């Protein structure tokens, strides 16, 4: 079998066999297939696509290309959550302690961000002392004792995907939906959870801009999960504006804490309850979605979710006092208030542009390995549909210098859309793929 034959086959729009995909993944893993040929294969897939069967088999083959987590030492049904990423998306920091407080163990490997803002691990590292690397034995002990543990992706999990993703990133083939689905689900399957709740974002601040694209990806990922015998559900959620109001790592931690106290932004709480309720349903801990939501609301109002968050932070070396003293979190010294030079109703935000503005002052990465400034970011005070008057404060910029803050403030002003009448708002939840 030769890789050039697989390239030609996919170039011509034909399907790969199981044996061919096994050969491909083995060649990726052991380095026997050179980058230039893998690049050609990726481009062929980008233009010709893959059948659902091919995408499923590729995910399964990549999941088995390295180590696989065995979560059986942890009792109970383990449900993982994944987001395709957006601006201000800090739901894992809310959902994980809520679900853990409901008795469902959360043992999760999360990633760092590449792009406009940090990933879950970057947000957690803004907490003083928090350790994102733990031996597996200690992680399991912590989950068994505290109910929750979240660490960075370590070890030899899914080496084939690491190689393939790095190549896609520099060859213009990242946007291929079957390759996205296979990449995400290979990591989820190798992580060892019994089921997955997938938050698939759609909108101008998301990777996928249209609902049709989001549905296609969600349906493919759900099919892959189910074919591997794992309960899987996808939630299609809007990313037409930042989720919540905070964009930036420590600012998002602070907002997640407020949400666990029942004082967070409405959209962040709503999405967290939706995702958490789906996790409870997959774990068999509730009869229907409404019962699951009410259970999670009671956990918030009783303070159990916040206490679980504090135990989790303390177990991984962080300072749990941040819930009472948020000033312990890092914060940039310059706070610049962005004031409107218009009046009307907020008709829209360019969420991606806001994320990029936050990245440029240090909240995200332009390239892999670049350090993140945990204390910088934006707080948006006006959401879609809200009224703005002349001179009213619409946002705050947290930056290291006055110059950077003013520049970011100008960017914020340039990406807000104003209308004379209240706009029609799109729903936060577009639907479910089950």
C-alpha cells in the first residue's frame, strides 16, 4: 500500500477502506509518511470531503494511535463536555462544579487556547497556585474524593491527531468538517468518558459561521460518539456576541464565580444549565431536561456548586479564597472606560473582532507556545438589545499600558452596531442533535 495511491483515490472523490485509514494513521504516527504527502491528502479531503463512515473510522483509528485513559477506577458514570470554542466561553468553569455537586464525577482533560482568548487550562492557570499537571493516579484520587479534576492534555494521547492538526494548521485545511470531527472525537474517545456533551458554537464569533455548517459538524460528531458506544449529544449554541460579558482569563474566572453564586450574566447561566442538564441526562441522574435544570438551579441557590468549585481549586493547589476575594486574581493595572459616541439600541457585536482585540493586548495567542497575560481583557457592559445613550459606558479595557488600552477601546467602538429600534434577537440555543 502506498500513500500516493490514497492521495489519488481521495483526489478523485472515492472512499477509503478501513485498511487504508489504518495504514494512513500508522504512517502519521510513526513518521513514515512525509509532510508533503500528508498535506496533499489533507487538501484532497478538504475539497472532496469524507463519508460519515470514513470520518468515524479515522476518529477511531486516531484514538487508538497512542495511550487511552481508563476511568474505571472512578465509580459512577463519567460524562465529558467539549466546546468548539467562542469568545468569552467559560462554561466549563461553571458546569463542571455544578455537575460534580450533583453527584456526577467530572474527570476532564482540557486544552490551551490558540487564537483570540485562552482555553480552559489558561483560565484555570490565572488562579494563584492552581496546578494543571497532575499524575494520573493523583487525578483519579482527587476525582473520587472531590468529584472533579481538570488537567491539561498530557502524555501520549492521540499522537496521530497532534501531528495531523499541526499540519492542517499551516496548510489551509483546518476548516474541513470531517477532519474537525475526527480530531475532536478522537481526543474525546481517548479520554475515556462514558458519554459526551458537545457545545457546537455558531455565529460570527465562532469557528463555524452558519447553522448548516454547525449542524453538519454536530451530526457527524454525535454519530462518531454513538458508533463507539458512548452516549453523545450536541447543543447548537449562538456565538453572535460574547458569552457573558467578560473576555480574558482572570476576568472570566471572576464571572464564572459570580454565576455559581447566582449573580452571573443571564446567557452564561442559561447555557451552563442547558449543558449541565444534558450531562445529567446522559448519566441517568434526571428523568428529563426540566428536572435536571431545576436540580442544577437548586445547587446554585444552596451554594453547593460554589463550595464544590472551592474544593476543586484547593485540591489542585489553588487559593479557594478567590471566591470571597476576587482581587487575589491577577488584574492589569490600567482600566480604560469605553464610552459611546452614539445613542440607540445595540443591534450586534462583531464577536470575533472583540476576541482579536483581547488577543492583541495579551489575552490570547497568535502562535502556539506564546505566553498569555492572565490579567488583561475586556468587559462588555452592553449586550444585543440593550439601550445606549451618548457618553454612556459600554465597555472596560484591562491592559498593561494606557496606549494599549486606548487602542483596544477604539477597536471596541468600531465593532458595535447600533439601531434606532430594538433589534430582533436570535435564540441562545438553536437546537439539539441527539
